[in-house]
């Protein structure tokens, strides 16, 4: 007679394991029963795609199929780094104007400049990179001026001149 190499279970755990196995078996039969009853009621009839072939079945296996489907479904646009940085550079001032402190503006500029410099060291992946790093001090000064212009109240329009109405006879 061969001996079991596993350690002997704690005698108090044996009934718990048996109960867990019984619950799992019961759950499986309960799920099967629910599916069978739903089939008898006709809940699975007239589902969308019924009778149509499964898309992509029998084709070549693509390990990135889920990523391609995500890009299609979410309409994600993947641009070359040079185009993406050019687009970000065009919108950078608007994005900086939404920030509240000079520290945040500097952090955003440093992040932008780091990505531009890193893109310059990589092999080109599309159109040439024409975007240059921004001068942090000049951009922060321009941000301060735009912020001050937004904070100063616009001059009040001149009061409307009241005219006297005269009744004219025809």
C-alpha cells in the first residue's frame, strides 16, 4: 500500500473541505439547471448574430487581435511621435492657460521638452520632427501676461446716452 505524500489535513478542516466541494458541485448543477430552464423558455432564441458565422474563426491567429479590436471600437488614433508633438505644441498655450500655478506650468513645459528631446534621439517613425523644445522662461512669462490680461476686468462700456424722445407730427 502506497502512502499519500501530502501532509495530513487538520481534522477540523476535513468537514469544511467536504462542504466546500459539495457547494461547488451544487453550484454547477444549479447553473446547468438555470441554463436548461432558460433554453426551454426560449430565452436564447432570436439573439443577435444567431445563424451567422463566427467572425475570424478559421483565419490566421493574431496575438494582437484584442488590441486591434479595441482600436477599431474606441476609434483610437495612433499618430507618429513627430505629428503628435506638433499637435501638442500647437495646443500647448491653451493647455497652459488652464493651469493655476506657475509650478504646474513649469512642470508641463519640462515634460513637453523632455518628450521632444527624447523623440529627437529616436529613429524617425514618420514625418520629420520639426517641433523644437520651448524656452521655459519665455513661455512662463507669456503665460503670466495672458493670465494678468484675463484677471484685469475689461473696461466698462460707456453708459448709454439717453436721448429725448420727441413726438413728431406728420
